[in-house]
């Protein structure tokens, strides 16, 4: 019996994952735009959290993703509070689906056709294969519920002697079942799966509505474990986001326990009924009512709540002071939300472009005052940044490969290949910048100083490359329009024309009797700077092919 229950629960969880992955594949780009545009204020943040969780069918996955996004700087703590509130409401969608369909219809006749249709839809080659996954996952989810319902034994109250120690009613009884709900959720790592178990037990009259409602409150506390685990080793602001989830759920559950009888009476008033499908609807309503009221209770106090969390989770003075790139993530989180995880990768790649831009600006500024002291400092600084960029490339490449192992849409899979190419180009640019600094150091050490006329001719050329770099930095992560592509092509052509003129200037000075080694060094400098423009153009081409 236990093995049948475990298998049924596994089928339910797998169906929920397949359905969530399929919906992500079909709506991945829209989800990314949703996260980008719907966190402007607390109400839009709540809507975002609700929508994302309703789609991926896991508040834990949403909250863990929020923690990683806060850690990456994609979300502020205040925005994260709103998204977490919305995620708690969004997770109630699963309970409604299960209660309204899973116990009201003959789902065995509905599940098998859905699995068959979904399998055919995902097998044939068309652009909406994700829809097939969603349909098949829908069928697997309800087949799991059907098996779970059949596997639950018909238990009479006499078989639950161990619970009599807590009384058949009253506060100890409620606390006991809240604890059971917490333990079940921690074990299965899914409040949705725990709720499905509670719904099934209530449907089979193993527990009554009050006991199931108390288990729901415990499940809301148990689901915070994933966010806490995800925050280990992250920045202070990410640990604060995880603490937001813990405090929001724990405080809300404690308040609900204090007013438990009133909350139960309200739900009974809204959805009358005592047995079978009626009690499962009551449990779904209790789950929703609790989370909505909890959100309403906290909503006016977002700023004080953020201040409280900041007070409880202090800044770590030793936090990441060394020049080492930190990019923490959980593989399980990426597997749950592969489409949305690409957002974090794009943000980190923009940071890598900003690093390249800062290195180039440092080079350009150094040309104004070349001496042994300044070039030594330049080489040391750019060496550190180049090593940092190497670490970024390694970490981001591993991260994107983890994303690619998830259930990505074909469009996103193609985007991943382009992002990997962009990362390689950016890292090569840091190598080039460092190489130029070594070239300048050598020119000073060997007293091969460029003439004023050469430096005056070089400055506009370097300005063109800096303009191109800034354009890439600003546009990185999105798809270039036709006009932007033409703009990039125009800058590349201007850089090539300027390179040719500067080469001619160097050769002419050699013909006029200037120091050959110095002029060859100048021509080499021009070539290396032009190479940076080539990398920018390569990145622009990749962004032009990017799927929006």
C-alpha cells in the first residue's frame, strides 16, 4: 500500500513537472518579458508571482528563482516581497485544479486520452511541441491523483488511535495536524504535492476538513525550506529574500492558527459541504483564502517588513571582498525554471560586457599619460580583470549548459548557443585589452614612445571602438532591430576605414625615417584595437539572430 501511494505521488509530481515544463516552453519568452515589466510596483510584483507560479506549478521553484534573481541584482528586495506574496497565491491553483476536476469527474477516462494526445503532439515536428508536453503532463497529473485515491485505504477513526493523544478537536489537535503538514511538505519538497495528499485523505474521509485545513497551514511553513537552502552562500540581499519567504509564511500561519475557527467558519460560509468533492473544494478555498488574507495583511507594510528583514539579516562585512567571481545557483532550480533562468544568464552577460567596457576605458585614459608607473599599474589592474572574466566565462558556460539540459523551447535552445558565442567573444575581448596593456608597457620600457601626431590620430579611432562597445553593452540580452543591425555595420565599416588610414600613417612615417620598431608597434596597436571592433560586430550579429 505504501509503495502504491509513493508511486501515485511520484506520478503526480512528474505530471506536474511535465505540465509546467510544457507551459514554460510555450510561454517562455512571454514569461521573461513578464518578469521584466511587471515588477514596477508591489501590485504588479504580486501579479507576476501569481502568474509565474500558476504556470510552473511550484511556489518553491518560484521563490528559489526569486532568491537567485535578487542575488543577481535582477530584482530588489521590495520587488521580491511582492513576487513571493503572489507566488503563495499562485500555488493554490493546483489545489483548485485537483479539487474541481480530480474528484468531480471520472478522471481515468480523461487522463489516458490526454496522455495519448499530448504524446502525439510532442512527437510530431511543429513549433508548439510544448503544448503537447503540457497536455501529457495534465493527463499524468490526474492519473496520479486517480491512483492516489485508489491507493488510500478506507480508514475508520478507530484506526487513528495515535492521534487521540492530541484530542479529537481543539488547539492541540490543530497544532498536531499543522506539524504533520509541515513534515510531509519538507519530505516531498512540494506544497502542491502535500496539498494533493491532504485533498485525497479528506476525500476518502480519513481526515476531516479542520484537520486538512491545519495541514495546509503547516505545508505553507514547510515549503520555505527550499528558499532557505537556495540562499546558502549567496549575498546578503538574497538571504534577506529567503527570510522574507520564511517570515511571510510563518507569521501568516501563526496568525491563521490564532484565528483558526473564524477562518474555518468563513470558508464554510463561502463553500458549504462536508463530504466528498465538497470538502476538497472547501480545502482549496481555505488554501486560497488564507494566502489572499495573508497578502492583504502584509501589503500595507512592505517597507517596514523589508526594514525588519534587513535588521534580522545583517550585512556581512567580509562578503566577497576578494577579486573572485561568485555565481551561486542550484541545478534543481534551473531544471524547474529553465526558461526563466535564462534571464539571470543575460543579466550576468551584461555585467561581463560592462567589465570589458571598463577595461577599454582604462586603456584609452592611460594613453594620455604613458610612463613606467602608470603602465605597471594598468597591466596589474587589467590582469586581475582578465582573470575575473575567465572565471565568469567558466561559470556562465556551466550555467547555460545546465539551462540547456532543462526543457527549453527550440527558440531558447538556439538563444543559448548564441549566448555561449557572445560569452566567448567577450572573454576574448578582455584578453585583447590585457594584450594591449602589455604592448603599452613594452613601448614605455623600450622607450618606443608614440609621437603626438600619431596619438591625435589614434584618439578618434579609439572613440569609434568605445562607441561600438557601449552600443553592445546597452543592447546585450535582446534582439537587434534592422536599424540597429545597420548601425552596427556602419560603425564596423568606419573602424575599418580608420584602421587603414592609421596603417598608412605608420608606413609613411617609416618611409620618412622614423624609428621602425616604434612605428611597427603603433601599427600592431591599431590592429589589436580594430580586433575589438571585430568582436563587437560578431556580438552584434549574434544579437541580430537572437529570438525575441
